[in-house]
């Protein structure tokens, strides 16, 4: 079969059959809806048909306070979740990999456990933990600070987004931790030994030696963390539904509300297009700023 | 090996242990709530005494829970198999064969990693409705596979590129076809990468909530992430039973991951041979 021979008559098409399934699935379930979504943002879409309305939806964004709250909150999510997850993940990875007396395998497993629990369970557990009067956090607060009023972790509009971000950090730190574990394991032993012989302590070793060497891991986590924060939906939807009074809306929940609750399909597509553009701009910006490589465990790909 | 360079410190041990306890609090709390009798159900204490298994006995009578498990298993296993097969075939072509428009196609497939699901969810829902896939398992399996392929492609290509072309030259001279080289030579070599992709994809499709919420409304098709919502109403007055259900649902992926944790981490760190 000439198809199977690299330098056969099929020449540059020898690999075509092998990529067809991937391209087909990608085209049908990703590329097509993605293009549709951008198109729809210029239409008034109903279940029966659609009317072209130009950029009206985009102008509508300017006078939509819920969208603006959602946008600001989503940006806040990106910055705070990545900062916290990187710091905690990196610190824990260093300690677990290099400084433990015992239990390395156990801790590697334990910190990743939140990642394997479905968000609908996490949501109910945290809602109960934070509940006034019967939640365990309330109980702890009453025991330690009986004279101060219990803060409305999920009911105070100024606090709620931070509370939710905290839940995300609880869940995703293990992922950051594990990628740092993978990254650290690829730093040659000689480097560690040499640095130690030179008398480098924990802080200089971790900040001046390992930190720059883990650059590919940082970039990967920065990119994946950005997209993860932008695609967050279940925690907010299930814990607060975007409330109180839309204070905790993020782009994902706003799209859901406009598209699936209010049936504003065209307008929801507009917000979704903004989300897509935001993701692409941030990714390109990060690649430009920090070097254009994307890797999983130090393997670089163009 | 690295162990030679390691020197433990009790300070580090204490810090990590403390962090682990903090991280474990929500999970311990979930189990404790499930073990409480009705009298302690609404107690704000973190751990109450007198644990009882009665909540588990009650909820195990609800056989509907089994259906959610079955649906999730079917969806997650199908997605995982499809993602591994489709992803590795494509990675093989990009790594070893000639693909037309390779320089456009590969980055395009990878770019999907950076596309948030919400930015295509609305047309995707309409498309699935058009295809008759709403309220079917395949309405989830298809998109989940599409979402998983870019990550599979990165991991498989990285692993395959580690092996020099000389590896299969001899086999080619002996008359091996491309597919035999993929199946008999490369796939066994990239087994650690298969583990990483399979575990990741299984966990992702086992836990995915957003798409499941909008695509599946019929109870007989619902996957586990939707189960707590279905039961939340019924057990409003008896949180113990609700938390027993949550514990039963959570325990499966926790056990599976604990057993496979070693291969997952090894797969992530494999390739350390390469500079």
C-alpha cells in the first residue's frame, strides 16, 4: 500500500489519514461552534430565526452593569487565583520534594485530591462550611472571636468574590503543585548538589536557582491558569448563582444567565466572543512577554 | 538518584503537615457530616462525637444513585478511549509522517487548549440539538473528546519526539507499515504518556459540570456531577443523608487517583532522560 510508505507516491499526504479523526472532531465540536458564536454576536437570534443588527450588542455591553461586574470579577479571578496557586503550589512542591523527612508520596496524593472531586460536591461542602449559624467556619469564628459579628462570606457583596476565589485556590493548588513537582524532578541532581555545596540555603536556592530554571513550568501554569479562571462556572453558579445582586458574576455565569435563562442567544454570544478575545489576547501577550514556548513537563513544542 | 541529595527537616515536615490538614478540612468535614446523627446535623461544630452509619444505610437504598454511576462510567470510559486513540494517531502523524498544512494545522489544534468552553457553548448546544444528541451520552462524549484532544496531542507529541527516527528505520526496511510502527513500536514506548492522558481525561469527563448541565435534562442520562443537585431538594431537612451521598460520589475518584497517582506523576516527569 503506497499510503503507508513515507516516500511513496502519496508523499506529503502519508499522515493525512491519521489526523482526519482529530480534525473532524475538532471541526465539528469546536471550530464550527466557535465561528458560529462570533457570527451570532452580530445577530438578534431567536429559536425561529435571526436578524442582522450589526454591532448593537457590542454597544449594549457599555451600558450593562452586570457584564461589567462580570468582566472585572473575571480579571480579578485570573490575577488572584494564579498568584495564590503559583505561590502555594511552588512552595509546597519545594518542601515536599526536597525537605520532607517522610511521606512524600502521601502528600503528593493528598494535595491533588481536591482536583478529583466534582465541583457540585465542593460547592455544597463549602456552602455548608460558610453558612451562618450551623456552618463549621461560623462555629470556629464564634469560639475564637465571640465579640465580632460573623462576616457574610457569601452574602456580603464586597466579600463574596474573594470567598469564591478561595474555593478555586483550594481546588486548583494541587494541580499547580503537581506540575511544579514534575518540573523540579527534571532539574539535574548536579545542580542541586552544586548549589548546596556552595552553601546556598533554602531561600536563595529556591528563588535564585530553581525559580529561573522552572521558567517553562511557570509559563505553562500561567497560560492554563488564565484559561481555567476564565472558564470557571460551576463554583460560582452553584454556590452563589452570581449573587447577591450579581456581585459575584463572572463571564461564565453571565453567559449562562443571558443565553440559557433569559434566552438572549445573540447577546450571550457577544459576551462569549468578548471572553474568547480576552483569552486569546492574554495568551498571546503572555507568550510574547515570557518567551514563546508551551510545555508539559519541560518538553517544549513550537 | 535524587534521594542522595535529600536531607529532611522537621520544620518543613511540620509546615507541610499543617498545610495538608488545612487542605483536608473540607473533605473531613464532608465525611463527618455524613456520619452525624439527626441531632447533630445542624451543629456548627467541626467534628461532633458519636458517629453513625445510618445515613449511608438510608441512601444506599436509593438505587437511582447507581444509574448516575453507570452513566458517568460510560461517558468517562468512552471519552478516555476515544481521546487516547484519536490523539495518539494524530500525534504520530505530526511526529513521524508528513501532514499537509502541518504548520497551520498543528498550532490550530493546540490553540483549542486556550479556548474557554463558555465561548462556544451556545452554538454547541444548538448544534447538538440539531444532531439529536441532546439528552444522550454521545452529546457529552463528542464535545469532551474534542476538548481533550489538544492536551493529548501535546503530551503524545512530546513523548514521541523524544525517540529518534532511527528507531523505526530498521522496522521500515523490514517492511513494517506506518500503522505497525505506531501500534507495535511507538505506542508501547509512550505508555507513561498514555497514563497521563487517560487519567486526566477520565477525571475531566467524570467531573465536568457546565456542558452536562445544559445538554442533559433527563434523569436517566444524567452524570454524577448533576446528582447532588437532584438530591439537594429531597434532603434539605436531613443534611446527613445528602452528605452521605456526596461522600459516596467523591470516594470513587479519590480511590482511583490514589491507586494511579504514582503512574500519573511518573508520566508527567518522564522524559527526564532528555536534556
